[in-house]
């Protein structure tokens, strides 16, 4: 067993801890368990694509979830009204050393809110997102929020 420790700022009394467990074996799929949900992922290496998200896609998914969760936060705290939202994330990595160099996002929000309130909501996303701020500390994170009229959003995504 190898234990790797990277020094990080000490947790404060007001910090929150998250616990995730994961399992993998050479003959089965890998999975992580978080908040009671099992999340399968591609834990293979040197084999053809397994049809599951790998670690990079999971990190990009965590970033997307952070944006959407903080949009919900803006609805409660600032009264920012919207009917639905979609986000697209493009995370770019370099090979040597392997790391993300940029994350770009486009958040499309179905809303009748003004451009000014949408910009305020966007500033709040960049200020209060845990995953957002963590990634922004180590790579370029940038993006835009696109306001979409509610009826146009429903027509574009028929159920």
C-alpha cells in the first residue's frame, strides 16, 4: 500500500468533508460510491473505450454539476427565476505533464430575467462554486451564460 500525501491548507472548523469510495479489478468495471449512489466509470487502461466516462469526464461532470447546483442556489438566494438549464463543458488537457490547462463552459438558461441579473447570477457562480474555484486555482476556467427565452428552450428540447 502506498500512501501519498500532498500538503494542503488546514481545514477550518467550518469546513465540509466529502467521502467517496471506489473499487476496481482487472476483470470488472470500476465504480465509485458517493452519497449513496453507485457511479460506474472506465477504470481500464490500454484497452478500447469501455463506453463509460473516465476520470477526466467525471471531473468535467463534477464541474457541470457545480454550475447547475449553484444556479439552483441563485434561484433560492437571489430569486433568479429560470425554467431549465443546460451546460456544455470542454476540458482541455496537455500530455506532458498530464494536467488540465483549461475548462470552457456554456451555460444556457431558460429565463425571463434581465441581462443585468443574469450577469450577477454568473458572477455568483464564479464566486461560490467549490469545484469551480478549485479548478480555477490550477487552470484557466472561462465561460458564458446564454439567456434563452422559455418558449424557445422548450421547442429546442421537446420531451
